[in-house]
């Protein structure tokens, strides 16, 4: 990697001097040009020489400001040899510097260089506030956007067309956080997102539980008996199946990428024979009317979201924490009991355990002299348990789990969502 020739401190000093040029006297204003090749004046790529040059120029500016009144009365009789600046006790003529006069026009008229980056420009965004950028999958009005607003009030929500894009937005510093739905109380786990958690190197830094409140939306003036199709996310369609039948809607169900996207699709294309299942906020955003409110089959419909960041947070013990891990073993599920006992013996409660086939090794061959060759799936196990990584019990439990597993990764240790909710409350 090629290093910068000019140190940051020197760059800041030069920038400071350039900012002060407006204070310098009329036609004698000058600027310091750092020459990268050696010159006859002794100013080359040496860092000490360059620093001395800027110090001399600074002394020159100070002396000019101090004696500006006397210089004006004396006229133009002073020669360049009379302007002497002292640096470290040595007197040096200003003419020895590589100075270029600044004129209003001509070949020497140049614009100021760009302002150098400072440490404040590279500082991460605050945990809360309007400057925090949160990526989510969907369009405005999606439940993921509502989860982002619940987790980080007044944040800047960034819509993404795919979950993969939301991950990459954080990895590429386009967003500071990503909100990801991982499980629903009716539909279960969202397996696609669990695979993405393992594929990417982001860390879980928090969770929110959002009550889902579905509405049947259509264009203004459309009646239910005119409908021939209902579109929405596959899970939303499944969660409203019985209610749609009770409403007498013997219509075609079609799946789309997200609920708010279904509402947008109906509004943009002016589909008078199609309704969408989405939130009440989506109806407001896209100018649709609510034909039926609260059409989910089960009022206790909650989706759990996790927040992802590039860096993990520091675990604490002053509030309830949850830790998510994933592990695997080359001997199959025979060690699962030993892994679970590591938590049971320490009185650590498990809130979730999910198995997923190993993508890289989906099939395992086992030789048996009596039966022959048997085929078994290789599994990855996702486990959530109620303990912080700052807790000694959790540290000892994971140390024991590591002895039985061939792969172990901590996805995150984060505060639990303890906010109360009621089935009748709306998610948006």
C-alpha cells in the first residue's frame, strides 16, 4: 500500500494557513507550495524541510500583520532581503521559500484544494437520532420500516428491494444498521434470513417485536364484490386465509415480494379488480381505501426483527440480554444433547433452537458393515439463549459447547425487547 507523502498533521497546518490568506495584505498575499521533487532552495520531500517552510511562512504572515502600518508609511523601499523570519533561532530569508503570488486572474489563479478529512468525518453515526441510516427490505409502508422506526426513532430509513441488498448496504457503509425479520408467531422462522446471517459478517445488536395488523386495501370506490384477485407477501396471505374466506372473497391469491409493495403495485397500475394485504400506513401513502381492518386470522400476530451492524456492541449485565449462536458438528446430531446440557446445567434458558441443512455439506455418508451405506443430512443449529456474553455462566457454557462442535459462531449478544404489546395494537 502506498503511504501518503504528507502527514495528516502537516496537511491540517497547511490548510489552516490557506484559510488565513484572506487576512493577508493586498498584493503581497502568498501561498506555500509543497514541492515533491528537490529544488535548488533545499525544499524537497523531506518532512522536516516541509514543516520548516510552513513555519517560516507563518512567521512571515505574523510579521506582516504586525508591521502593516509601518510598511505602508515607508512605501516600497523595503527589499526582499529585509524580510527575515526566524525559525529555531536561525534567520532565513523569505526569498528562499518556494512562494507563488496569488493574483485575481492569470496562470497562477487556482482554486483552494479540497478540505482534508478529519476524524469527525470518519466517526460512526450515533446509536439514536436523525442521522442514523437504517436499511430495510421493502418500500415505504412496509412492516420492516415500522420496526426500524421503533428501534431507532427519527432515523433515516433506506428501502432495499432485497434482504441481500440491506446486508450489503451496511457492509459498504451506505447504511449504519439493517433491520431483518427472523420469525413470526404464526408463520415461524424466515429461513432465508437465517442463511444470510451466516453468509455475512454483520452482528446482531438489538431486537424488536412488532405486532402485525393486516388490512385489505383497494382503490377508492372499489367494492369487495368487484375483486377477483388479492396480492401480498406469502406469509401475509397465509395469515389471512380464513378471514378472506369469511369475507366471501373467493378470489385468486398471488404472492409478491412484500406487503407495502403490493399496495404500491395496485395504486400505480390502477387495478380496480385487485386488492392488497398491507398496513394501514401503506393505504395512506399510496392513496388506497381500507375495505377491511384487522383481517389476520390470529390477533396475536407478532414478528420479531433483529438489528444488524458492522461492529458488535459491548455486552452488559444491568439489563436482560439475549445471545444468538450457530454451531455444527461433523458427527451429526449425536452431540446435540451434550450441547443443550451445557446450558441446562447452568440454568440458562433457551428461547429458540432452529436447525438448517448445511449448504456446503448437505449429505453425510456413514459406513455400516451390517446395513451398508446410510445417508444423513449435515445440520447447522441456531440457538438463542437468555444471557449476556458478559455473564460468566454464558462464557463457561460456550467454552463447553466449543469442545463438542466443529464450528461455533456468536451472531450477537444484545438487549432483549421488553416493551409490552397488546393484540389489538397496530404495528404501524
